C-alpha cells in the first residue's frame, strides 16, 4: 500500500511542476524585464565631459510591458499539452493569426489550422519547424556579385568531385558556364 502511494505521488510530481510553470514563467519574465530596465537606465546615464563642470545626462527609455503576451501575430508555434511531461504524438504546427486578452486577463490566441481560441500555456515556440516540407518552386541561389558566386560554385564542384555527387557536379559546372557566358557578354 505504501509503495503504491509513493508511486502515485512520484507520478503526479511532474504534472504539478508543469502547472506551476506558468506562474513562475510570468514572475521570472517580469524580474528579467525589470533587470533589463535597470541596466538600460544605467547605460543611459552618461557624464558630460565637454562641459565646464561635469554633470549627468539622463536619457528616458520606454520599456516593454512584462505582462504582454508571449506570442505575436505571425509567430510560428507548436500546440502542446501542458499536463503531459512529454507529448507522445506528432506536434501540431501553426502560425498565430490573432491574439487577445480574455476576461481573466490571460492571453488567448487563434492559430492557423485550429478551431477556437487557445490559451498561451498550450503553445510553445516552433524553434525547429515541421518535420517534412513541401517544395513549391525550385530553389534558386542569389549572390551579391559574381566573385561570391564563383567561389560558391567552385567549392560545390570540389565537394561534388570528392563525394562523387553527379547531380551537384552537373549543377556547379552549368552555373560556372553561365557565369562565364555572362562575363564574356558584358
């Protein structure tokens, strides 16, 4: 009986920590914002060395609201379950399309591909993006000038020779031929 009770408590500990995470995250964000404000004010105070008597110049800096929402419209997000320590399913990716504050003061978000509004605890930044992407158009390389392009394609050609990649070798030789035709024509 005691062992079952202990196992039940250890299973609930991560859930309790996750539930507390929201309040702690808000408090820490507020403290870090205040610290950044103090550092900005300290950096803004400068000594007037050109004046006859030294004085201080104070520059007013407007700080961001530490209780503002975590995500802005257009941010890529992942929908998570905050009650589970690890999500055992493929994450749902989306982009924040709208955000507002509900009657309790919590920020809620509308995410692409989802019905209704989501609490910000159910969202996380999409640092990595989706696993699979679809290519809508052939990728093109743009370079600031021909010298950079030649360096890139010569490096690609060298790598293709070393690895035996025929497709990269062909693409590099075609690009170098195009650059040389462009230089001869100019």
